[in-house]
C-alpha cells in the first residue's frame, strides 16, 4: 500500500528544534513512512549561518536562500522553526503560494497574524498546523480543536511558560526572592540572557491569544490579551499565598463571560489553591487546565519547551499534514465562526488578595471597608496585623470586576491612613 | 460555504451517555453545524425499551429495530453506545456494510475485536473512532494516535478506572479498609451493584489493550493483558506505602521492553511515589501518564466516566467523522505495522515491596536474603519489626523480572521461619 515517491520536506531553521526535527526524520524514517503511508525526505534546510556544522544534516541540503527553497515547487511540506515575525511570515505565505503545506512552531507570528496565515492556507487548499507553538510537546491544539469539537469550552487556565514557572516554583519552595530565583534559572539555562519575553509575560500572552482563538472559535489577537509580568512578585506574596493555602503561578487565562456573549484573555501572576491540579506543576513544566460544559475539567501536562519536546510536536503535525497530502484533503482550518467580542480587562471578574500598609490606629479598618463598599467590591476576609504604629491589612474580596477593583485601589491610595498598597494579586482556580 | 443537506446520525443506545449525546446534538446544533460545515440530524435512536420516556428525543425517531436502522442506507454516522460484545459488534459491522462510519464508546468490544472492526471499516472506506472508549472525556486516543505520531512512545501508565481510584483514594485518605471504601463508593453511585468489572481490573484491562495497541502500533488483545484486581489491598498496605513515601493506585501499564523488541500490558495495584503526578489524582478522576523518546513525560487528566464527559468525547469524534465524510476521506485507521510480540507477565521487570510474617529469632533475615539471592533478585532495603515472638520483614527489591520474583516468593513460602507472605506489591513510576 506504500507509495514510493517520497514526500518532500523543507526545513526553515536548524537550531535547537530544527536540528532535532532533522535528526528524528533520519533515525525514525521507517516509522514515519509506515505511519504516513509514504516515505518523507528532507529536501532542503535553510539556515542563516551555513558554516556551523550540523550533525546529521547532509551539507548538500543546506542553503541560505530560504525563499528559493520554499519556491522550488516540489516541496510538499515546509517546516518553519525560525521564529519571529519576518522573514517567517513572508516565507510561510510564499510556501502556500507554491503549493506547500506548513508546520510552524511560531507562537509570536500565529498570535499576531494567525487569521491572515489561515486565510492564505485555505486560499491555496493547504494545511497550517502549529501544535508546537503552544506548550511545546503537550498535545493541546489538536485536543482543543478536534477532541473538544463537540463541546463548549468555558475556560482555559494555563501555565504556558516554563521559565517563569521554574522561577516561581523556586521562590515557593526555597523562599528565595525574584532576582535570586531568576539568577538560578539563568545559570541553569532555563532563562535567557534577556528574560524579558518570559518574565514580562509576552511569550505567555502570545500563547493565550492562540488558545483563546481555538477554544472560543473567535479571533483573538495578541493586542487583545491583557498582560502583566511576574517581576514584582515577592517572597512576602508567597508567604501571604501560603497563609491562604495557595501558591502563585503566572497564568494564561482565557474565559468565556458568564452570559456567554464575550470572551477575555489575560496573563498575570495569580494565587491558586494548593488543591488545584495546576498548583503542583513543578519546575519548567507546563500544564493547561480546560473547563468545558460536557467534559468538565481536563488537564494536559508536559514539557513546554526544549528541542526534543518541541520536535515531537512538530513531527506529529508533519505526519498529519503528510497524510492529508496523500489523501488530497486538508485538516480543520481556522474556526472563527463564533466571532465573539473580546472584552477589555476591566470586565474581567475574579477575586483579589490585597495587602495594605496602614496606620495602626482605630477606625482604619472601617475607612478601608467603606471604600470597598462604595466601589461595590464585597469583602470576603480581612486580616489585620500590627507592628510599631504601623499595621498591615490583608483583604480578600469576593468576585468583582477588574474595573471596580482598580477604582477601589485608587481610592484607597488617597486615604491618609493608607501608607501604601503593598501588593494586589488575583485569586484564580477556585 | 455550508452544505444544506444534513448529515444523518443513528444513535444505538439511549442510556446515560446516549441521551446526553442526543441532548447536545439538539442544544448545540448550530455550533456543531458551524464546526462540521453542514448540519447534523438525529435520524433514529435504537433502544431496547421504547416505553421509557427520553426527554428531548422525539418519539418518532425511537425504534427497537437497531438492525433496520443501521441498514437504512441513508445513515452517515452510527454512534454506538450500547456497550458489550453483541449485538454491538454485528451492528457496527452492518453499519460499515451499509456505508456508515462509526463512533463507538465500547471498550470491551474494541479490546476484543478492534482489529476485525478496523479491517471492516477500511474495507468499506469508512471511519471507526472511539475516543470515548478509554478514559471518558480525556483526549487520549487522538493525542496518542496523531499528536505523538512522529514520536516513539515507551510507556503508558494510567489510572483508567474511576471507581477503583475513588476506593483507593478513600482508603488512603481515611485509613478505611477495602470493604468500607467500596460500600461508600456504592452508596455514592461510583460503584455498581456488582463491582466486579471495576475492582477485578477487567475494565482497566480492556483500556490497557486499546492504549497499548495505539501506543506501540501493535495489535494487543484483551487476552494479552495481565490482570490483577485491587480487592486484596489492605489498610496495612497503605501504611507500608506511606512509610515508603508512596500511595497505591490501580494502574494500567503498557511498556516497550528496554531492547525495544517486545511490549507488555498489565493491570494491577501498585505503589507509586507521592511525587509522581499520578499520585495526586483524586476521587473518581482518571489520568494517563505517557513517556516518549522526544516529548518526554506527558500527562492527560480528567473525568474518566459519566454521561456528559463521555458524550463530549463521542461528539468530538462525531465532528471529526462528519468532516471526513464531507471531504470524502477517512482519518487514520488501525496502525499495527510494528507488530511487536506481546511478552508474558513473567518478562515484566519492575521493583517489589514484600511483607513477610516471620519467626522472631536470629538467622531469619539471613535465610530470607539467601532465597532472594538464589533467585537473582537483588534487595534494595529491608525493614524488620518484632512483636511477641513474631516479626514482620519488609523487603523492597531492585528491578527484577516477575518470573524471578514469583520463584522467590514460592521458595520463601517453603521456609519454616516464614509464617506467611502478607503482601506483594509492585513499585512503579520511579
């Protein structure tokens, strides 16, 4: 039954992920052929620096002219693992125009231009798959898009950045401060020299946009995602979290509003109860918790980055796309039929943990409580702790909108008796 | 772009799962149509007892003649949620012969006759999907079959039966004995009046056969799966497990041998370390831990049973199968090309925790240790505890074959100084 003409694959990028994709394509060639129904052949590898030795990649396949490679016309599948917006975007579009399907691991590009790329794929009757773009090896795009296709997803709550989870886990388990934990992450290779994309939540926000789009059948762009980094999280926040039976995670949260008429997507640090399955996700692991009408609560857990895990996701897509080529069909494309509006952060409703430094004198609690009440934010618990004329007041609220909470905090800052707002942390997963 | 002629679905069985499938097909008709690209219509519902009122299922669709329904010729997809071997098997085969694709939730049938059913589907160019057959709502078949299609799975370790996990979790958290925990499970509806299929591991064994087949691209039948129930697990076993930093779970374990040349599949209670992600799977939840070459360690978690969760999985398959019908293609069928031999239980290599009741006198430990050594089973730790002329000896071994361990235990039973073998438990997930 096996077709003998091989399917031709062009690889764009041959770094940590690309070289692993090339390696597995060679070492597991027989398995891939059996699973696809035809052999696959690496037809070209586009790189920026051809002088770097790439073990296992035949020198004659290496080129610096990526554009010529995707224009060859005999390429069945282009695997894009360059990352970034350009030249990846133009190369992918050109690949579709020249008849290739595309497998990409490019979260930034998909989050920014997913709709246009999907449209280009559809126009040319080709596939665009990108399981590796979110949470590395963890099968997530396919389960959301296909396994839950008959269900209604209401919330996606994910730890989708390994670097920040490593740092937060370290702070939690050792009591270390942010900088100390970041230094260790850098030393161990979990954080890049410039960790901005990770610690400021840009990486997670791109993944949130992609997940929200798929989960809600709605276009969600990177700009629609509210983003707050985790560089301000302190050891004191972890101590507060522990007192509440919680830990702190940087979460990507995609939610359908309770009335079902809109969605939100956001990334920020949050307290979650230790009993929540996401609380026990350690080190650089990723996990995504999905809540849907019929299935209930699901969780997907695994390594969110790294050459091999990402290559596993790329190759899973490659097999699917190759099978589609052979049967002359395409897999599910973009599903944006629901077209729900994406609400701003002010509309998000959740609970809050607020630490205030206040004057240690009678009447302060009454003043503070009045401000909350005036803004319609209902208080769940208050804990007061005195020390030398100063006191700290820890308020945990019931569910309230982000706008109401912001108004409350602004008013609190104006109180003479409030010396400062030490921290505001959302409480999720309850 | 929407086709207007609806795809016709025949539902076989309208119990807890079937009625939920029918309900969602009605309430979410617009969403399903948008995701499929054509409306889907419930064309008939075959039941045994038509007198039972089924809310939301139009009476004119109900029939007791399932055979006539699948033979109608205008049915695009047959959804089989009857369970059991017959008449389900004949109905599914007949459905293929009359041009329908099939979505099934029938683990027993798939485990026993999966190969023949896949062959029938392929012969007629139709799909056979069964995500709901293993671990309810948890997307597992699709990720294993598609997302990991470019990877090499080495081990699948799963909690795939919610009833037994509920009982074991209860024993662990309350110190209850097996019978007490079973009674509570029965009272709460987690265990059936006759719990044999669950507590003796038959249900988990069927799922292990299906998972092993997909993971290793090899036919694994129910008869190939070693099976041991969990009715003998005692409160004392949990106490021993705690001393080792472990808990006890009923696990379905599918493994590729270290040399890669054979596979095994088994179901039995086992100790796993509390640090293992499966250890924190509580109540009736299911979770499956997958280890592969490139992806590393993945875990899939969620509700393993229940009407709604199972319906979610059925409907995900229904959407996929309907999309395939529209595009005139079929999804991946059986992949058994690797055809690895399935080794017997004696070849399985793991660690063991053995509790012996022995005479409390000098030389017993030396005798016992000699027996282990003679059978080539290396001891990791021994713990001895005396009480009134009797003593207990707890031995934890290094990795050894099941055959070697069985030989050891047989020889130990013959020692005069060994009064009895209180328990033997495998230690997994390390």
